[in-house]
C-alpha cells in the first residue's frame, strides 16, 4: 500500500470515529421527547419534540496548515459539495419538498477552519436577502467553470438545479459548524456539567463510551437502526453516571504488566510452599498476580487523586491484618501446642501446611471494605496477596523466619 492509500485509509477510519464522537457529544444534550440516530437519516440526526429534524454531516480531515491547525474549508471543498449535493437530492425526493424544508435543517460539522470561505458568505447573503437566487446561481456557475474536478462540477450543478423557492428555503436551513475539534474534551466538559464530582468525569466517560460502542455494535448486528431517545438513554445508560455522583471509591480496571518470572514473587513462593498451587500452574500464578496488581493500582490511583488519605490506607491495612491475625491464631492453635510440648516442626510439616491453606481459604472468602467502599472479591484477595508480598503477613506457622 502506498503512502497516498495509507493516508486515505487513515482519513476514513478517523472519519467514522469523528462521527461517533459527535454523536456521543450531541447525545449528552438530548431533552425530553428528542431522539438521536447515527447512520440512519444522515451521519447523525436529531428528531425534536416539535416534529422537526436536523440532519448532520460530520467531516474530519487529517490535513494541516503549516501552523498545525486543520486546513480551512474552501469554496471547492469536495466533502462540502458532496454533502450539499446529497441534501439537494434528498429534498427533491420528497413528495412535498417545501413542507420537508419547513421542518428539516441541515448542519455540516467539521474540524476544518472557516476563515475566508466566499461560498459560505454567498449563502449567508442569499439567506439574508442581500442577493437574489439568480445572482447566487451565477456565482455557482462561475465556481463550476473554474473547477477541474468533474465530481465537484456535478455536485455544484445539482444545487444549481434547485428551483428558486427551494434554493432560497434551503439556504435558510443550512448551518456550518466548523473548527469542531477535540470532541473528547468537549464530551468530558459536558459530562462535568452533569456530574457533581469532577474527579469522576473520566470514570463516567470510560463507562459511557464502552456501553455506547457495545450498544451501537450489537444494535447494528441485530439488523436494527441505532436511534436513542432521551428516555431510552436514561433507561439504558443511567448506571454509567452512578460513579459520578457517589462518594464511594471508583473501582477501575487497569492494563497490567506481569513480571517475566511471576513465580519468583514472595507471595507466590509462599503459596507454592504450602502447596496451595504448584510452580507449573502458570495461569493461576498470573491470575493471583493480576488480583494483587489491580488492588495495588487502585490504591495508588485513589491516593494520587486525593480520594484516599494515607490514614485511610493505614486503617485498611490494620483491619486486614487483624482479620488475618485472628484466623492465623485460631488455625495454628494446635500447632503451637504441639511445638510448646517439644514436637519438632519438621515432623508436623503437613499439619502446618494444612492449617496454612485453611487460613488462606478463609481469607479468600473475605469481602474487605475501605473508606466505606466494599471491594470486589478480586481486590479483597489482592489485598491479602499484597500484604504477603510486602512480608507483612504470611501463611506458614514459621513464615516470619522463612521469608522475612
């Protein structure tokens, strides 16, 4: 694939993403009785409660000017003219084009700049009665004569073909919303307007983004159209907003780096020694390591964001250690008696390991809480593994001498 084709593929790919993100952005501004769709009536469309509709074309470019900003929308922009041509054909397909234009507006959304586009200026003049339709058509004819692209000429002629009344009404219904970039930041800003806790915006964004992507994919896969009413949005996606209004700690999923030799971790060595797992059970070793690292990363994230104070972390560790300590003393009580009576540790090693595994099993059933937030089983187990890795707790009766 040559460079030109690669660039074209990139443009097409990001174009679909741009369309989705504008759909996402507009969805957050829906009101009662309104409905939004993607790839149904247009790239995006919104049906309003009064029966009117706005059809939206979303166009993105990767091309940049020397200053790094996106290129401007020119009078001979192919995307622009293709869009105007498609809208023109849509108007003419209607049984009552005049009625259709009364209740339909058209909007071109793009990250392209707007500076000095004479076509847009001419459309504004026509809309404001500063020029007549015949003058506007003469301008378009001159534009076509000085254009070498046959497709653009055809698109221009489609618009010229509208009769005077339809062209005039069409000009009143067109809007160009340019310089629309950084849609992700704008989505998050709109989410912040709806969420009390600023620090939760990222969590709500990720949850809503994931659910929307899945919803669109599954809807299309089932052969249905992706249209979401305000009421549907509240019903289907309200749970995504819960994390933005709660004071509970947000539990996140992190992409993890598993160490090259996870079996060499202290907590894994302890589990192997008491025969909870075998050294060749790689999947289990990775699973337990994942649980520990997910807990570690959540703790770190909460502390860095200010959601969790160091004192809260200390209380959490203290409570976890006490739960472990009570079980450790109870399960190893008979072991201690034997040793106090002079029994050699080596001779009751099997009993010690059985007791150690029993403690471990009991700890794995615990659901821990931190700062009034109940942790998942995964993170609760991860806390015990983390404290074991840090050599704060252990499982074998003689763990302190063996591992500290």
